[in-house]
């Protein structure tokens, strides 16, 4: 499946829906989505990963870039990561830098 992103911004929440395979070839597209859609007003970056089948190290580097770019004041929420993607996040320890959830409710508190 080809990689796609769809971005919505609602007040201080940026949501990026990812689908397909996030490998080195398409990682710049994901980074561009983060660059163009996040601002200083962003307080939550919600990554909808229900349809993301695979994430390579290049995709993981973009997640690390996003965390560094946005800083500690912004929460990154990974929603619905498939087993293979979640396993990659856990093996690399990146799961300790984000919230991993099965579903997302914008009105629910994090933590």
C-alpha cells in the first residue's frame, strides 16, 4: 500500500493520519507534513496510525525530529498503532516519549 498522510488542524491540536508503509523513501513526506502543519500554537500532535502497516528507521527519525521540534510542552499521541509499528516504538524506547493509545478522545485528559 502506498504511503499517504492527511492533516487537520483544530485550534491547538494537529492530527496527522498515516497509512501505508513509512520507509526511507517517503519519510521526507511525513517530515514535511509535520513542518507545515505544526506551529507554536500546537499543544497536541495526534498521529492516527490505524492504517500504518510498517515504520522503518527513517520514519522513526522523523518522529524523533517531531519530538525535538515541538519540545516538552507538546504531547504526541500515537493512536491505534498496529502490532508491528507498536513493537518498533517499544523496542527503540520511543514509546516512553509519546502516549500510545488504542483510541483518541480530544476531550479526555492525558496520562
